[in-house]
C-alpha cells in the first residue's frame, strides 16, 4: 500500500491491508481493514464518493452452513428496510457472490465500550442523550416489526452527531424469527432479556428494551467485572432460573479456597475447643465445650 493511502487511514480506525486481503470487493476499492470476527472481515472502502464499511463473509462459514445463504439474503432485505436515522444505511451488496458481501455507510467514531474503557462511566447529561437517541433508533426499527437482538456497548457508536446503533447482522423481521435454528439463542448473555435467554418465546421489541436498560447501566457504572458471577450463570440469572451445576460448583470451590485454616463455612474462626472426637472421625457438638 502506498504511503499516501496509509496516511489517509489516520483517525479512521482502520489498519493497512495485509497481503492476504483483497484490494477490491465487487465494485468497491478497499483502503484498510476495520476488523475481523468469526463470521467475516470488515474493510474500509469507497463507494460512490463516500466511505463505506464493507463486510465479507468467510468462505468457511458459507461452506459449513447450507442455510446460511438463505438467511443472509433475508438479512440484506431487512438491512435495506432499516431507516437511516436508526443505523448506517445499506449501500450495496451481493448475496450471490462467493463469498457474499454487503456494504454500509462508514460511521466514524468510537463504540460505547471503548469510550467507557478509556474515560470511565458517562456523566448524567451524556446518559440522557444516549437514552434518547438509542431509544429513538430502536423505535424506528420496531415500527417495521424488526428487532436488533444483540444490543450491547460494542454495537453503539458515539459520533460527533450523537449515538448510532450498528451491527444489525443478526436483525430479523419479527415474523421471520422461525428461520433461527432450533435451540439457537442469538445475543450476548450479559444483555439478554429473560425471554431471549430462555428461547421459548418469539423475539419482539421487548428484548431490545431490556438490552438498552443493561447498556445504560453499563454506561453509568462501567464494566461489571467481578460482579456478574460465573459466565455460565448469566443467562440463567436473566430468566430467574438456577445456574448450571458447574457454575454453582465453581462458586463453592472459590469460597472454599478463600477460607483460612481453622475457619468455618462462613469464614468465622473456630474456637480452640473445636476438634473432631478422637476415634470417631466425626465433628464435635456445636453446643459448646465439653465440661
């Protein structure tokens, strides 16, 4: 890549293209790489004179999932219906390409997660602004009988113009939710609503409202490190059920490790007379020392 092109990436959040990266996807020339994940890679490109975020699906994903192309086509149809005030608009896409791809308008800024990690919790005024703009975006989406289903701090962009919701890659029309594979729960456990975590009821706008409340709590207090418990217990806490036995056992093990020698179950130091009865292997009575 030329030095002029590299200098043009300054402040965009994109990294220079590597040798294995394409230089063009469809009609869109690429300038740099914005990110990569388990489903594909995202590039910074130029489409009809404006910057675009171009997402290309990994060939391995298409090969392993025979129903993926059908779901991808539905997602493109839904992305095309999303209003511009709710998210970055769809600019172009090709569901028949191998691998398929689509491009949305590039949104310059940082995610809510990055902002909190760098600067800490948001002040009250910024929280009200975040609530107003995120709720307005969701209302426009829900009016079309669509849901996001994965609203989280990393999917909220903070820009000079305000807050924008991104990554509607898992968005579906509410009436098309049966396309989701049996037993598959879409979303992030820490921000799931009880309905979404249980997977028993069709998704509707209520799952986004619940997630927005969790996002605001994150923005107001920061990451919940050390306060959310075992990872496997999060969806069960959301739906009010007991966590899996493995998660409960993990908590018991951690509690045991924190006890000091000679301490009881609640961390209280045992009295000097507390000793197992010789020859019985059983604990003494807790009524008091023997006279």
